[in-house]
């Protein structure tokens, strides 16, 4: 295993799975890439369970995910954070935005939005309907944040310069849902800031969310991490691997082969499996020493 650090690292990464089922090859690729990038840069690697969406959770999945990471020889720093236990800190961030008159209630249904909107990069662009009319805030309502059309740019570690104009491309987006649950975009920004995350390595399916998160970071006075968005693993039909598309759980009876598959997908060139048969720590020692981000293939 890579040598333990005895100093406060400049690099702090994280892996943040949702407990909607066991780890599969797609989520393992993200875990391995984020882990190796942290270790190669003498950093820390944290684990956060993103369990805000209760309806999508599978009981016992969080424990199974952590058990799988342990069996794979992946060591994280500090305690595991659960979003479901951090509601107070999300509300504090909302209160900060509210004091600056940056959020407003919205009672529009998805159908209403679709019928009155143009389509952007992530679906219908919210036309600001509820910003323009009085709303009875006693009714169940979501909260949206006012966006602007200033250019948001960031340099992705794999994809180079990326940019977006939120008003044109996304519209005012939800920061708290109508059921009272805090939206992913808000929670992930608050968590990354609170945990001191400096680098985020995750799937390219979240690339278009990054400008929204940078926008919130600026409004809340948070630092912006460096981002690297990985290609996602797909099935034969070209669908992202997930529980819904029939992704198979990681087979812990053959852990090293699963890890090698993740490395190959990431464009790394590990030696044959037999070299790592004796001890999984030998695999991680090789992988940490030979990690090269520039070898990751560019896939959408």
C-alpha cells in the first residue's frame, strides 16, 4: 500500500457514491481513479455517502459499499460522512442565499416547465415563471436560485477548457426540492467546501453540473476545486452502467481481476495478473507509482 502521510496534504480528494445498490465496474472506475489520483499526489482520499434521495436508496447498500472498498484494499482518511446527517449545514447555506434574495419559491410542475420552455443541455430551461409572479409560499414549493448569463469557465483535468452560461443553458435551477429535500447541486457544494476538497475526480455525466456548482461556490464564498471528469463505463447498448441497466456487482472472490479491469478502462498499463496474486497491496503499490492521468482515454 502507498506510504501513509505524516503531513497535511495539499491535495484532498473524495469518492461519493449513492447507496442505490452495490458497487459495479462503473462506480469502481471512479473509486479507483479518484483514489489513485489522491495517492499519486501525496494526498488524502475521503469517502462520503450521498444518501439524501431516500426513495432511491437500497437498505444496507452503504455498508456494503464500504465493505467492498475495504476488501479491495482501499483506505480512506477520517470518518465517512453521510449527507442525511448534515441537513442543518445545508439549511444554513440556503439561509445565506435567502438573505441575499438569491432564491425564490417555485410551484411549477415538470409538465408546465416542459410546455413553456426551450430545451438546453440538460433538458428544459426554466423560464423564470415563478420569479415573475406572486407565489403562495404556504403551498408545497421548490426553491430555485437566480442565475445570470456571465460566462463560467473551468479547466478540466482531462477535457481542457469548459464553459457555460447558466441563464442561457440551464436557467434558474432547484436548490431545494418541493418535498423539502436539499438538491444535489447544493449539498455537494457545501460538503466539498466543508471537507476541504481540493480535487474532484468523477464521471463525465456530471460535467454539465460543474458550472452550477462553481456558481454556488462563488455565491457562498467557497473555493473551487480542480475537476477531472472521467469517461463512464457503458453496456453493449451504450447505456451508462447502473442498477437500472443491469450492472453486475463487484465480485470480491476475484478482486484483483476487477481492479485490473478498472485500470485497463482508465488507459493504464498494468502488468499481468499473476504479479499481484500474493498480496493486494502489491497491486496498489504498482498502481500508485504508475498512475498517469494523461493516459485516460477521452470518451464522452
